[in-house]
């Protein structure tokens, strides 16, 4: 199922936030799986900075402080 996700930097400190979009690795059919791949990266440097992305079973977000 596809979901629209909105992430906002709601913190007023000087710490920055990074949102990464990742896709799961494919099954190669021989018992091994490709590594997950980062397809996009978006900094949310300021309070109220926001991004909206779509996720599904093979796509996920990583949100981290940088």
C-alpha cells in the first residue's frame, strides 16, 4: 500500500535534520539480496522546513540528525 508521508523539522534548535529515501534491495534469486539503495536525500535545515514523500513496501525513509 502506498502512503504519503510528511516530515517537518519542528525543532527550534541549531541541529539540522536529514531525510533519506531508501529502496530495499532486490532478491537476486540465488539466495542473496542486493543491498538497500539510497535514492534521495533532503536536508531540513530550518524550523518549519518540510518535505512530503511517498513510501510503499519497497521504499522507506530514514530521518536523522546531522
